[in-house]
């Protein structure tokens, strides 16, 4: 198992590089992270910011992949929505963090989300057609469900700043909406 410092250095170099289908070795790096150790019970507001930012990076990253590679027009439309909405959340959250003077902090949780992005992109690169569409929807709905659980169990209860807590509660509602839309689309095209 890599130390947190080594994970940070490796993932920082991976995340700063363009993610593409040629970077399939990213899944090996992602596998180094033990997902059972990625969540903490208590987060500072800076750590919450890191997790929210990593979450949005994940959804935008796989969404952009689906914009280019999905076959079904409804899946493309969902990917467009995910990219647009998660970019909006990113912008709003960045403005809030500036207002309340909170800086984003890298944690095992945010590193895990970045590793999951690398792993998910590597998997999607291997697929095409309906198989790509189904896998993208599966990944996105699983990730949205994970974010709802993380918000409920750790992020919202840990928030010290009342404005951050309120914002997280509103974002939770967005994640529920995104999850429901993805699940409805999964049911429509088959899993």
C-alpha cells in the first residue's frame, strides 16, 4: 500500500496529465488505493472542499468521455447535463469558498475520487456502442449514489461553516436528481 504522500505525488502527476484512452495504466495506479480507507468520519471545511471538487472533476471527466463516445442520443444528452450541472456546481462552490475564505485540501477521499476517475476512464476507453453507454450510466449512477452517502454520513454533518453546510444540502438534492435521471435512463436502455 502506498503512503498518502506517495499517493498524492503519483496522483498529482496523473491528474495534471491529460486523461485519454492511451493512459490505461492509470487503472493500476487507481488500484493502489484501498477504497475502504478513503472515507473519514469527520472532515474540516477545507477537506470537504477537496472532496466536492474531486467529485465534480469525476462527473465532468466521465461526462466528457460520454459526450464524445456514447451512442444513444439520450445518453449523450444525460452526459451533456452532467457536465453542465457539475461545472455549475464547481463554479458556485468556488465562489462560496472564496466568500468564506476556505481553501481546498487534498485528502484520501479526494485522492480516491481522482483514482476512481482514472479507473472509470480507463474502463470506458475499452468499450464502444451500447456497452459504452451502459457502463457510463452504471458508473455515473454508482458515483452519484456514493456521493449522496458521503454527503449524508460525513460531509454535511462535518461542515462547520453554516453557508457550506447549506450549500451541501442543496447539492445533495442535485445528486438525488442526477441519480434518478441516470437510473431511469438505465431502465430504458437496459443494463
